C-alpha cells in the first residue's frame, strides 16, 4: 500500500440528477465535455491527476496548493457563462492510502464535505490550504465562516472564491459573521466589571450556538474580519443598571441598530439572565434582517447552501407573502444542492408549517410523513441546534397534536439554548392548546423583542388577542386587536380578528367598523392570523379567521 500527502480536489456537476430527468443526452454530453474540455484537460495542465470519477463527480490530486487554486479558478471562470454546466469545487490537504483497487483517507471525506458547501460556479478552500497560500493569493478568497461538516468532529473555517463577474458586491463571498468587543462599564469597580463580563459571556455564548453564523470574541481574535461588530456599555447607579448594545457594520463602522435595557441590579444574576435573553434575541433578529443585501445581486442558482439558508431567513423576517414564497424557493434549492443538510431541511419544514397555518388547510398524511422524516433527519444531523428542536416541536404540536412529543422538543430546545426565543413561543402554544390560558400568556410575556423594528409585533398582537379571548379577558383582547388593526388596516385577517373580539366584547360600534373594513378587502391569506393550536372548545376562533370566512 502506498501513502502520500496530496492536495485533494472534489468537484461535482450541480443539478445532474434533474438534468438526467429532463434531457438525458444533454446530461451525458455535459459529463463528456467536463472530461474532454472543461475540467480534466485544465487539471492536467497544472499537474492534476484524476483519482476517481463518480458519474457526475470527480476526485483529483494536485502536487501543490497554488496549482489546485489555479486550476479551480480557470475551470470556474471558463464555465461562468455556460448555460448548462455548473460545478462546485472543494479543496483540502490530506494523506491518502492507495492499493490496487482504490484509495482511502480522512482527507478525502473532508474534501467531499467541503465541496458540498461551495457555491455553484465557485470554490471552497479549507483553512489548512489557505494558510499555505501567499498573501496575494489569500486576498483572492474570502472568509466564509466556520462550518460544522457532516461526520467531521472539529468545525472548520472555510474560504470561498467566485469568478469576478459574481463578486461585484462588497463581501460577496463572506457568510454572516459577528464580532463582540469587550463591554465597557462604569463605575470602574469590581462588581460592575463582573456584571459587564457576565453579560458579555452570556450573549457571546448564546451567539456561538447559532448555526450558519460565525461568532468571534474580538478580545481573543482581533484579526479575523467580521461582517458585524457588537459593542456594549453598562452603567450602574445604586440598584439601577442600564445596558446599551450597538450593532455596527464593520466595513464602514456605520450603526445599524442600538438597543437599551434597564433593570434592577440589586440581583445581578437575575438582571444578567433577563438582559442576555432579550439582547441575544434582538441581535439575532437584527443581524438576519441586515444581512439580506449582501448577496442581493446574485440569483438563487449562484448561492451555496449556507447562503441560500441566510437568504431564506432574511426573507422570512420581512413578513410578506411574496417574500415567503421566495424563501421557500431558496430552501428548495438548498435541499436540492445538499439533501442531507439538516438546517436546510428544518427551515424548509418550518416554512411549510407556516404556509399550512396561514392557509388554515387540512393536512394530508403524505405531508405529515414527509415533514416528520425531514425534521427527524435534521435532529439527527444537528442535535445541538435550538432551531431544529423548536421546528420539530411545532410540527409535533400543530400537525400531530402530540403534546408529549412537542413538550420533549421544547425541553430539549431549552437545554440547548434557554435564551432562544422559540422556547417561550413553543411553551406558550403548548399551554394554549391545553387550555392553560394564564400560563400561555405568562410564557408569551417572555417574548421580549420589543421596539418599532420588531418584525413579529403584529403577529404577536394577533396571537395575544386570541389568548385573552380564550381566557375571557375581552378588554385586553380588544386592546391588542385594535392596536393590530391600526398597524395593518388593509389586512383582512386582522379585521376579521377585530370583528370577532368586538362581538365577544359586545362593542357594537367596533364590530360594525371591523365588518365594514373586512368586507371592503379581498379574501386572501393573512400572515398574521394563522391557524393556532387551540383547545377543541375554541376552534370557532380559527374558523372565524379562515381566509375564506365572512366577518362574524
């Protein structure tokens, strides 16, 4: 058996299976063209050796790092405008063991995993290879973040490259990343310093749990550039504390968002727990919202799996039907590129659950089976993801009405990240379904992403109005429903809700106004009044909010 250390390149033809189904002859010809013109001859010019062909995929070996990079850049530049052929390329260094029949090595597995993270038409390099490039060549690649590759124990930082015609926007190759500076504090005493450090550690720790997002402690790593930068300032006066967070775009240090939190500092542990939960949720929402323009110039078919997930998350936060449709298309594309990607599967499943809820549809057995499989696979792939357990818990509750299973996922989600806002949302929905309305409202009160920029404010008002309605608190229900109608007077679902609440509150004038407003609007889906997991005795509320329902 022969052992050697080599530069490994894995490449595959994007969309090959779909192309085979549409035009078998074209698919076969595309593979032949890669063998004879576009890939193998170019690799040979740089000393590349084909180790294995696998239908629509290749594993190649190169004598040096720059040879592999030169080959990849030339291949992808030459194919940039090709109407059919789109390759993904991943490169890594590793030892291979060869015998008469095959070759083996963990480096091959890593190179293959890296390739699945590459964008169509682009290249992903491992950090091990990146470090061996000259500074000039390093400048050609962008930091894509840290990836948890399937079946690879240690997370890896990867570096990305695209042809020049696909990198016209700033940081076009970089995936979302955020750096946390040390928080400043006053007065300068030991207790205030300890509280500032606890806040920093807590928020940083929660941010590190995010999947598909790189988090860096700037104090430990002041060199690595990030897309975003967070600064914090704590001021304590007697028993009161004020903590201010600022989110900056690191490229030009412009302020994207700022939030202020106040509380009782006489219990520093309680203050810290509350602020960390609220601050991490705010940062999560703000970074997702502000990350949308980074690759707006690229179509879905030019994005990697991670980039497609980031685009879908940003589109979901816009809370518009058209954007939700685009988000679903992006997630479909992500799953097609990487069918085993746990986060893409979970996000697509959650998107479909949302669509089912806003349509108030009956669910088919086939859809239940498909979503269940996808979410179980996602949980197996990402056992440390708060989002995955939240999504699966919502599925178990809303599609299966399996409260015990949903409660298990809610507990697991809390174990992974007690400050993830989905924990309290799922807890409140469970309490609502069981008729524990006071508990539902109390749990939902922890949903403290407060402010004019909160994209879910309208949805939360509509939900709490229904919770109050179930609890018989008509005055509170009317207050929330009225505020919702002020925020979205042209949304029919909101007017249907207001009419329902006004009827139960015996507000005849409000009922007449809401009926008139609803009748003036076209029937259709409302994002903000989805079907909710209510007790059987309260299903009349869901019936009244069906997209095709007439005002009560």
